[in-house]
């Protein structure tokens, strides 16, 4: 029996975070959550390292943009696969290191397929 992939879900809206956590769990992922970039950064600095991060960009305390900057500056986290899930339009380029994007409102099938592809490619 294989161990489920561990995903860190970073989303500031409680309802969205709970819905996505429930969906990803039902799809066979092990899920940890954070409500903002600061909480996610604190989690990422501890072990075990997740197999992927699902990241909203627009959040209070520390944005997804800021979190990505910290991740890319950390030698142990630099290669961490990140899937951005955001309603932020295409007006700004994505942070360096983002492997894929899923626009909001989230199509759950698209998220499942994208996350499976990103996790598989990282292994």
C-alpha cells in the first residue's frame, strides 16, 4: 500500500479551505492546511516536507507572493512543487517556481488532475 501524497493547502477563506481540504482528502491526498503565508512558512520549515503546495496568492499576514519568495530563497525548499489557485488575474507574472495554475472559481476536476500531474512529475 502506498503512502498518500502530502499536500499543504494555503488558503485564507475558511469555507474555500475546508471545501478544498475535504475534496483533496476524498481524492486520496493527505492534507495539511494554513490560513495565510506566514502559517504556511512556519509549517514548511518543519518536517515532513509536503509533496506539493496548493497556494492562494492574495492573503493577509503574508501573501502567496511573499511565501514563494521565501521558498525560492531556501535551498531545501526551492524545488518544492507549487500549484497556484487564485482569482488574481493575469495582470502580473506568476512567482518563480510555480509549476501550474488553476483559476478561481476552482474546477475540482482540473485541480485533481493538475495536482496529480505535478506530484507525479516531482517524484
